[in-house]
C-alpha cells in the first residue's frame, strides 16, 4: 500500500511539473499581431492646418508615431502635403537602408523638378507604403492616414524624441510656418480660407510664377 501511495504521489508531482512548465513556455512565446496603425484622432486646426497632438514632428515637416517597441511610422504633415500638392512620383528609401535624422530620405517629383524631405529620426527602414508610391495623390489627400510613407526600426528609443519639435511648442511652430509662408506669398492666405479655413490640396498650383522647388525645400530644410 505504501508503495502505491509513493507512486501516486510521484506521478502527481510529474503531472504538476509538466502543467506548470507548459504554462510558462506558453507565456513566453511572442505573439505578433500586425494591424494598420490607427489613424490619428481629430486634431486642432492651426492657421488652416491639422496638427494631431498624438504625433511627434520634425522641423522639416515630417512626423513619426510609435507602432510597437522599437518601430515607428513616418509621414509628412498636412502643411507639407499642401505645399507638395499633386506630385507625379514619390521615391522612398529601400528596406534595410539606414537613415539618419535630418538626412534626405524622401524624393518628390512634379513638372520635371524634385524636392526632398528629411527623416525625422535615425534607424533602419523596415518597409515603405506601396500604396502611396503607386498613388502619390494619397500623400496630399490623407497625409496622416493612408498617405504615410515608411516604417523604421529605431533601436535607440531616445531617437524618437531627440531633436524634434517640443510638444508644448508644436502649435506655435506650425503657426510660425504658416505665417512665414503667407509672408512669402500673401495670396496663399486666401487660398487656405477658400475651403472654410482648410488648405487646398495644392497650395502653390494657382501661383504659376512661384518656384515650387525653392519654397518647398526651404520649409523642408533641404534648400
């Protein structure tokens, strides 16, 4: 009888050990759920331009937002999209390429001219938005949603905030940019107001004598 009790006890410990270890093993298995990044919620309008507070901004008018640990999504803000207008082609860096913050990373082509935009952070390009490459108009129509540009792996998480526009100054920064643009081209203030205070999709299109490349590059810090 004693032998049977010992065997039962031994088997009980084996079963418990198996169950506990199995649960531990299951707990450490990483589960990756790939879903589109949520579209930023309603944003405050600053001098006609939407500025979602959930995003971080580079002074060159690119934005970034965390997708998951070490990965950010990058795009161009609405001010940039309005200046860019109806571009014909967009070139993005290749996956695997390492780009530095402030480095020219995005090329936009229109009417035989090119303007460039800089990366808002430093890291490795993970992927690019094929939809915006195939349909460049997405950038001007939906810069904070379907018009995003690329995703990056940022090993140093401090790079996601270093040298970006401080959160408390974002609205002032956008207001200064709009006022500087209207100072260069006063008639643009009327163009923004033409749709209830919202910018037209191609601000410079109605100003044929305006140097699209020069004006855009000045704001994108690539002049």
